[in-house]
């Protein structure tokens, strides 16, 4: 698949493990990876993003928010996931918290 430009307005889906949720809120732990794996929402569906991770939830941030926090956002398609993208950059605790606060739930993790 051809690499596509990621626009500031693009939504990015981030899978959320239940351990990254506290009292129904996303924690900074969900957004601390140097190369944060996300899906470019316009190239997938929430269900497809979670298809191999049924115990996870799904949150969304915009590329603009990530970029405003000094992060690079690139489309990084994989054979098994053409919507794959990366949010690249050092994520201080303050940056990870800002990403978590800006995220909105798309699908909550299932209750066990």
C-alpha cells in the first residue's frame, strides 16, 4: 500500500488495554511509547482496529493534537494493517497526559 499524507484533521485510533484505564478515564500509560502505534481512522473501521485485540478499547486523537505537542505523525502501512501509522517523538509525562486528556472514546473496553 502506498504511504499517504496524514492531515492535521485526521483522526488516529489508539488501542487501549484495560490496565490503561482508571475510573473510566484514559491514563498517560496509553500514550507513552516513543513510536506510538495508531491507525489512520479514514483507512479502517473501529471494529477492524480491534479485530486482533478483543479485550481492548479504542480511543481517538487528532494528528493536530499530537503535532502541537511536538510529535511527528506518519502513515506506516503494514501488510497486515494498511491503516497503521506512528506518532513519533519523546513523550514526557506531561505530553502523555495531554494526549490522554485530548483523547475521546470510540469503543470502551469490554467488561469482564
